[in-house]
């Protein structure tokens, strides 16, 4: 066997993505927040780019009766989105809100009957509350830590539990509900016993078992259950240290006399431009050593601006096709939603499915019926009996919700009964599918919905 180096020719065929195409793909799939971060990084890295938030970029607007001509042609109607003339993206950032700790510390400062050492213990207890406002702290360890009797720590815990909101400082959920029941004006003795001993049975709605144990009627147990449900299992939920996250719609669809007006929202996106100084510098100084460096960055900036324009146009085309395909939804709401796939839109626009997927990924659309993810419009469907028509899963879920809301609470619909109702209306659906959709909606089974 001969080992050595040799030269030979080999012909191969492969597909590779250019940096420009990769950038265009990334820009298309970015959400509004991700795009802002990306543009800020590009402006930082490219000295010829100028970035500004002063004026929103032009947004594309169309009416549904002009969709076909707009998509196939090159002309388009542009409009600047100015829903708020004084819009400032900085105003959308949340401000610091009152935390649970600060709320309790403020009340603690008003307790003049406590000495400095007792307040120190209470501060320690407040600092050990978990996210639910519960105090998962060993009393004996705490007493040893402060070198005081256990009774003193228990007294401080009782003072903590007397503060607002009622239920803070409880050991667990049961203790939290019991504290609220003791503080309630209309103290319900049966409700107190149920929470203390039968919370698991209550969650499973085992009313007959509870009634037998306490020698009361099922109706009394149900009334006690209704009373317990008025309590707050998470009394500190409105206190949060987290920043509020806002959803910025990428597209707006508004109904008017002529149809639907579609606006691609660029009001939050910074405005990019190329500094004219560098353009002139390259044109005038043909032999300058820095010419190639500046020219390279200008080319990168131009490709970025072109990518942004392509993103805007693609999002505009995809949304226009969705509005046209889902016309019934935009007229009637969720009940008008019909089955639609990525392939349907890709064939309509003669674009690859992956392009449609990227264009709709992490994007939101503001419609006359509320805010939705663009992906929500791509839904499977079920065939109707003796008909080529199909019904979307979203429509079926909405019908299930309506049927259960209007059912007789004493004799609620079983999953099999719901299945029969749909079959009578011409939609073939299995009981297991009904159960799955009901669970997706967070609706319990018929036995747990029953009223006595």
C-alpha cells in the first residue's frame, strides 16, 4: 500500500447559505423585541449606521379588496402607524411597584406597641416569606437563633398574620384559608371544619362523603364550598418583584367600510439610516486607505436595510393572505375560524413553508376580536358528516365552552353527551377528543361540575 500526497479533481454539488441570506432569515423570524435588540447591536458594531427612535418607520397598509393586486404587483399603499401621537416606547416599560416586603415593613413601622428587638424578629420573619407569602420556617430554630422562648416567636408570627393582606405568614394553604375564615365577618363553622380536615376531598368534590362525616346535607356542604371559593388561596399574588412584560402587536387589522385595513407595526422599531458623511468620504477619497473598510460597512448596512424591507413585505403578504383565508373569523370571531395549514399559505404566496413558519413565529396580531398569535390561525380541523367541509379545533373548543356554560348544572353534560350533540350537528368527533379539548380549556369533568 502506497502512502503519500497526491492532487486530484473532484466535482461535488452542495447547497450553502450566504451570510446575507442567513441574516435575512434571522430578521424574518425575530419578534419585535428581538428585532430591536438585534438592530441595536448592529448599530453598535457598524460605525456608518445611525439609529433613532424619533420617528416610526413607514408601515404598509392594504385593504382586503386589494390583496391580490398588492401581493402580485409591486405597488403598495404605505402608511405610518400613529395610534398615539405622543407614543414613546420608553413609556411601555414598567415602573417599580410596591413589593410585599415593603408593604409589610410599612405596617410594621406603625406598630408602636412593639420594642426594637420584637420588630427585628418580625423583620426576620418577613424576609423569610416565600413567593406565596407562606412562612416555611422552623419555630424552634428561630427561637434558638434569637435566644428567646418558642412562645415569643409564635406571638410574633400571630402579629405577622394579623397584617394586610390577611393570610400572609401562614404555614401552608390550609393555614392561609383558616386565617381568612377566622377573620371573616360571617364565620362559617362547617367551612372551617372542611378546610381543616377535608381540603383534598373538597378539591375532588366528594360532597357526599363530607356530608356523611359531619351529618349534614349535601346542599350544606355545597354552600360551604361556595363560601370557601370566595377566599383567596394566594393573597399576595398582586405583589411582585418582576417587571411587567408587554406584548407589542406586529400587525394590526382594523375593520372599516371598505373591508379590513392591515397595518404592519414598525412604531417600536428604531429607524436606521446610513451616515451621509461616510458615503461622501468614499466617493471623494478614492485612494484613502480606509476606503475599503468604510465601503464594507456601507454594504453591510445596505443589506441590513434591505433585509428589514423584505421582512416587512413578507409579513405584510402573509398577514394579507391569512385575512383573506380567515375572512369569517375577522367578521364573526373565533367561531368563524376554519382549518388552515402553513402549506395553504405557502402555495397561495408561492413561498416555502419554512418562510411562512418564520414569518409567523413569535408574532402577534391585533384584530377586532382581540390579540392573537399569528400561529393561532393555523389549526387542524374535523370533517363534517356527509360534507366536504371541515371545522377547526378552535371552533369546536369554543362550542364546548358555550355548551357547558349553558348546561343544566344539576345534570351537566357528560363527554359522551357532548359527543352526541356534535354528531347531531354534523361533526364527527370521538369522546376522547371531547375530553382532551375540555381539559385543554381547563374545564373539569361532569361529576365535578355537578350542583346539588
